[in-house]
C-alpha cells in the first residue's frame, strides 16, 4: 500500500515536471520569436522608413513608400486541413509586396522552382514565352497575356531588375511579391527582399 502510494505520487510529480519543462520551453520560444519580430520591425523602420500599423501585434504589419511605390511587409495565415477532429490549422507566411498603381504590364513572372496558387499554365488568358536571354530564362518563367499586342516585350529595365533581385521575386498582376513560410526570417534577408520588390516595381512603373 505504501509502495503504491509512492508510485502514484512519483508519477504525478513527473507529469508536473514534464509539463513545467514544456511550458518553459514554449514560453522561451515565444519570447524569442517576439524579440526577432521586434528586431525586424526596427530594422525595416530604420532602413526604409516603413511604419508599423499594429504596434501591439507580435507580427510585423509595415507599410510605406519606396522609390515611389507602396510597399507592405506582413504575415499571411494559410489554412490547411488536419487529420482527425482537430479542425483546420494555420501556417504563417512572411509576405513582402510592392503594390503597382495599376496593371502596367501584360505579363506575369514566376521564379523557377516555386509553386503558386494560380498557375498561368492552366489559364487560357496566359501563355508561356522565353526571353532567349539565359540569365533571365534560367531564373524565371515568363507568361504573357493572350490578348497582348504581338510587339509587347518585357522591358529591359524590368528584366535587369528581376535578374538582380536576390532572392528572386514574382510579378503577379498588380503586385511584385515574395512569400516564405514561417516568421523567423533574418532582418538581413527581409531587407534584401524589400529592396528587390521595390526595385522591380519601380522599374515596371518607369518603363510603362
């Protein structure tokens, strides 16, 4: 009887110790993520003059203008199905977008090796073309609007801005964008992305 009671007490204590360790671990991770997000926000505010729209939020929601183009940095939550009774889950994606004033160019540009929710290959409104310029064709896939005039080409300044972009960015309608899963990306990486999106969007506007 005495031995059984000790076993029960030991088991209960073990459970509380494990729960305590897990709580501390997740608290530590959460605190670290908040600190990373704050460093990112401060870096982008200082580097580009972007303004955080939700100071109380853990995640960045930055807006501003760079090279005459509206730029946004935020977090997008993608829903996905989970097995069992858990219901749908959410995955956070860090998103950078340079918003064009209108649909300037009748083309879409996808970085190679990346999947997008809308695939122009499946749409009669778009067809795939090659620039016949290896530095571009090796890095991107170019689509033109079906109803675009035959002499419409990708402006050289836009092509050069896309080639220079590191990491590569996409041109999707009225948006030059970049998205990557999770939120713990380094300020150095996101700074490069913001600059690339702004440079490509600015080149599109100036070439229109």
